[in-house]
């Protein structure tokens, strides 16, 4: 005698591997210190680690977006006064453009260079898309 639909559904669900609910991915908020005409992002290396990108790449993006020179060491130094809201907004823009997958929206991506072009490859869904040079 054939099994009922609900019985088949229960059997199929029990055969699926157990998965944990994915933790919500969050970008650390920038800790900004303004001294004179300079702005320092003290936790910049931590932000780069969370985004899984090279600090120099993120810094170059921020220098262009904020239209100021700066340098990267233990922290990011910008020549100009910027509040934490301005910095955090630009870091979120960076994440949308260079970190999050355009197909599945997950942050599990890698930024790789092939020849002279940059590509963002998603490790979760396998999607690949070109990225603009910074």
C-alpha cells in the first residue's frame, strides 16, 4: 500500500542533514577619533578582517569615496574631519559593492584578479561577477 504524502514528506525531512541557523553577518562599527584635521579609524584592521578583504583595497575605496588622502598602518588615517556615520556609510557601500553576492546576498565571497579584471566569486552559490577597479 502506498505511503501518504505527509508520511513521505516526514521521511524526506528526516533524511536531510541537520543545519544550524546561520549567524547574522555584521560589519563592526567604525571607532572614529578626530584630532585636529585628521580622522583615525582605530578598528580598521578588525573591519577588514570581518569583510575578508585586504585593508589596502578598502582604504583605497575610502580615499576615493571621501576624496581625501590618507594612509594605513595599525589604523586608517584620513586627512580631513569625518564623523563615524560618514565612515560607516562608506564601509557599507564597499560591502554592498565588493563583498555581498549579487545573487544570494551572502558575504561568503572572494575578490580575485584575472588578467587585468577583478571578479567577485561567491563560495556559497558559485556565482561570479566582474567588479570595478578601485
